[in-house]
């Protein structure tokens, strides 16, 4: 799961960033509204945590512009503005949930889990392909009826390659999804995860497209 954190308060941002990375999320962090909007429109995220008072572009404007493109990723707004009208404006602009500062990190984590569960259920039921059954709500995978234990990164990778199958995912795209911009990763780490997926599932499941990336065929 790749989250975008948009928060200009450095101390608060660091606290949230650390807490979410510890939960196993891939977290990228931006500190102004304008670069956040650009990233949200040009890259793939599963969820955004959005502060409202931001330099360069207000959080509400980020949200309105994002929703005007039809993007439906879950957005949780963080706001120091405790006035009822600000919360209403946020929800009207397309936020899925909000938290008022100061908040408890445990509550933030619980709300993110709920949002991700809901969006997984909304976006897709069980994904079934070539004997694989992937349940996005429970984050569980089985192959030919037998449960398969995947690491969080392996799960993310398989989920991406199957959503939907038949499309080549570039190495860059997959590395970003798994590691974001900041997390240092060894250059062969993607190959290692692919290798493990092939071993745990089926050796001919994932095709390597040399010099480009990886693909699970639409029909096998
Ligand atoms: Ca702020």
C-alpha cells in the first residue's frame, strides 16, 4: 500500500511518517499543496492523508482539483480548523474522513485501515486468475485452493500485476509502488520479490518483459 502524506508541519509530518512506515506502508511525504496535486495526478497511490492549511495550494483546492479529474482514491483530511463548516467543506470537496489536530496516532492508523478496507471492497471483490484467488479486503491469497503466505511487498506486487492482468508494469512503476521515493532499495530487490512469487505460485505466472518490466497475461 502506497500512501501520500501531505503535511507542512515538519515535526508532525515526521511523527506520522514514522508511524505509518512502521505499519508497513510505503509512505511518500510532500509539504506543499502544489507538488502534492502534481504527484496525485501523475502517480499511483492507494490513499492520501491531506493537511488543509498548506503552502502554495490549499488542501481543499488540492482535493477539489483531484476529484474533478474523477480520481477516487480515499482521502483523509487533517485539520486544525475545528469549525464545523471547515469539516463540512472538506467532506463536500470529496474527503472520505477527517481528523482534527491534535489527534492520537493510533486513531489515525485505525481510520486508515478502515478507509483502505472500504476502498478495497468498493473497488473490487475477490480477484481470481489462473488458479490464484486474491482477497483484497483480507489481504489473503490462495493458489489452487491452498492458502499462500506472502510478505507485504510480495502481496503488493501480485495485487498490482493482477489489477488488471494483461498490462505490462514497468520496473519504475513497481519500484515506486513498493518503495516510494525515499526508501532505499537494492537494485535487484524487485527481481527477488518476483522470484519468490514465482516459487510460491507458479513459475510461468509472471512474464519478464526484458528491459521494461513484468506482466501477468490476461489469459493463460
Ligand atoms: Ca498546515
